[in-house]
C-alpha cells in the first residue's frame, strides 16, 4: 500500500513528516517543503495520500517534489468513511516507521484530519498549516468545516494565515502562545509561479493561448464542492448559459473529474457557444489562466485567496465562506448557487467599469509571499532549535 523511497541519515536533526493529498494542499505545502528542505536543522520526508491522483501529480511535477511515501488512495466515488479509514491506517504505518518529531498537515481535508489523528495516536506533535478558518456551520463547507475543527483540536502548534483565524482559535480556548500568524503559503506559491511564468511555457499553456478570443472578457469558472452536487450545479449551469449569450465574453471551465460534476456540466454546456470545457489543468497553466482572466467564478477556497492577489474579482459559489477577509476587503462576493444572483453580480462587473476597478484594486489580506519562512521559524521555536 505504501512505498518508502530512498534513505537518509539522521544526526542531531529533527525529523519532519509533511503530509498532503489534494491539489490545493500540494500547492500550499510546496513552499514549506522547499523551505524545510533548505534548512539543515531538519530531516524532511513528504507523504502524499493521493486523495487526488492526477491533479496532485501535476503539482508535484511543477514544484519538483518527489514524495518519500505514497499511499495512492484515490478510488472512483469512494465514500468519506472508506477514505478516512484508509488514511488513518496508512498514516499509522508510516508514522511508526519514520518516527518523526512533528507531523505537518494542511487545512481541512480528510487527509489533514486523519493524518493528524494517526500522529496523535502515536503521541507525535501535529503542526496545522492554515489553521483557524471557520464558518461555524457544520455542513458548509462539507466535510471541510468539521475536518478543520477536529484538526485544530488535535494540533499542538497552529499556523494561522490571518489575525481573524487566530482569534477564532483563541475563542475556542487554544493557547495563544501556540498560534503563529504567518500569512498563507498559497501566496508564496502563486508569486513564485507568476515569476516563473514569465519564461515558462508548457503544452497546456500553448493550447490555452489558441483556445479563446483574447479580445473578449475571459470568465474563469471552477466548481466541484459536494454541497453543490445536484440542484446547486444545475443553477451554476443555468447562470453560465445566460452569461454565454453575451458576445463580449468567453467562459473557460476546467471541469473536475468527479462524475457528479463532469456528467452534468458536459450535458448542459458542451455545445454552448462561448463556453470552453476543458480537462483539469496543471498549476502553471491554471495560474497563467488566472492572470489572463477578467473575472473568476469559483467555489474553491484557495482561489478565493489567489485571484484577489492577482487583482481579479471573484464571485464565490457558496453561501458562507471560512475566508471572510477578502469579502470584507471587497475583492470577493458570495453569490451562492443562485443563478439570478450569479448573473446579476457578473453582469455588474462586466458592464460597470467603476465597480470592476473597485474590486480589482483591493489589497489581498492573505500575505506577502514570505509565509513559509515564518512557519519554519515557528517550528524551530517549538522544537527548541
């Protein structure tokens, strides 16, 4: 079920196991992997659960990260219970073998929660990257809200992206001395990618450049959340059909492979003019696409943080968000999965220049691109290095 790759010698160093399993986790943990590998105080091993497989592998390739352990757990339409059990058992074996001084997990996935639980059972301290985000609505986002709260209870050190996230943890009784406000490592990754994209091209980017009309306003769409399956996804498609009737827009939608998304989206939108349905993109191509976009419509958590850092207004396909900072700053608007609201807000941004510029010019609250070094510094303090 797992494969250990390579051997390392441990001499007066602290052993860190970094665990992630999804595409967004890989993006956000990549800067931290690199920062820790460059520090001689640590022996670092990376474990991927492959909760996402193809999407994850694209990120590993771009950031040149080779996992030391790969659980390879992705299965078609697997249940949350089955996935969670596999993560827990697989991580117990790896933690027992490596015996790390700390396990680092990220965010709100099943990987983060059950890797943290496996570490707790082995009495290994857990560091939680992107800690403290909350909606306090247990089914929104589902299952991420409860995953994140559970991971927060298990973790011994917390790396919060904002003071608001820190305040959430303090309100829940977490010792303030164990919480470090670091910014979000996703901004580290994005700014690194933006610089590399000045000279980097791959086949996906070359294909995208010929796919849409650059004289039109590009709307970039992503949607994949479980709470949107069914009626919510129908409403999203209704909205996109209406927006696609405009002659001044192009809609580009990298479609998530989950059949609950893919089957409906292709049935509804595949033959629409001005709509381009494409396969999921690697991180460099997606970052390039965000840079080209006029407007982003998404239910992704990470894109809520990334796109405003590039000056792109974001309409979020959720009723609540655990990332209120960008909403407060004015760069993000919650539209839920109500077709009328999606169309109304998108139309306002397409037609009213002052409204668009007000959103595009907001300052990102999520960091300056130096979050990973702050996390490393906090880990050193915790481990008395």
